[in-house]
């Protein structure tokens, strides 16, 4: 089977504050996107990585990724206005021989290669859609528009979903073909395939596959990276 990973990396990352696009923010002196691409390549199960870069930074991203010593192919194209549109653009760019498609957030830069390999293995084993997820530690409340609590879901049945999310190519293509790329209707690709009635299988996630969204997440990422470097475990 041939496997490709799509990396939507065109977001501005406004919650991180003013500055360069989120995927190009640095952790340990290296852009988040570079960390993410290195992890995908280090999994040794990816044949092609397609990055949807910020429109004004396509050449810069090509330069950054072109310097990496990896065995898989890397293609960079201009992303869209939304994550959904960026994924759709990257999906169209895939060659016909690709069977399995992963979608991975550049902001989950420190995702262990072992988790990436597990997602691919689960799709290859016959699951049409696979996501990694962690048990929820906090009590969650559902609220209405007035911010009044209307329900308290049982957290034992809840999972905080991560990426990469893996799909049989036909399943992901069908989900994206049925929606307008410029009109986001789901926060992740699993949500799109669920709309088509596809069962999404959850495998154990990893604490280090957290998403860098706020300034405090950058501090956590620096700590994780420092720990890896101290132990010699850096991709």
C-alpha cells in the first residue's frame, strides 16, 4: 500500500499572538512544521508528504523542507482560507497510486513517530477511518447560548481526539467531495467522514501529540523537546 500524509499548515495561529504563521513558529529553534514533517518521515510508513502552506510563504516552506534529509517525497502547495479547504487542495494533488491518507496538524509538531505508524497500521488492517484519542480528565459541561449548563456528559465515554487521522483514500475523497471547501462544517476530517455514515475507529493517543494553540503550549513543547534532547530521543 502507498501512504500519503497531508499537512494543512496555512493557519495564522491568532491565539498565539502576532507574528509569523503558526506552522512557522519555532520550538527549540526549529519551526513547528519542520518538527511535524520530520516525525512523519521518521515513522517510516509515509511515502509522500503534501504540505498546504500559507499562501505568502510557499517558497519559504519549500526551502525549509527541501533541506531535510528524509526518504519520503515532499510536495508543497498553497493552502486555503480554512483547514478544510487546505486539506481538499492537498487531497486533489495526490497521485493515483495512494491508498491510505493521513491528515496531520503541523501544530501537533511533537507527535511520536510510533503513533503515526499505529494509525497507518490500523487503516491497513481494515478500518476505513482511524483517529488517536485520549481519555478526558476534566469534567465537561454542555451549555446553551446563555452559558447555562444543560448537560454533563459521562466523561468515561469521551475522547480528546488528536492527529494524524488516517483514512482509506476513497472514504476521505468522498467526504470532501460532498462539501464546499470554503464553507467549513467540521473541525476535523473524522467529522466529515462521520457525516457520510462511516464508522471512525479510535486508537490510544499520546500525551506528546498535543496541539500548540496558545503561548503556554509553546512552553510545554519546549519542555518536551528539551527532555527528548537530554535522552537523545530527537527525530
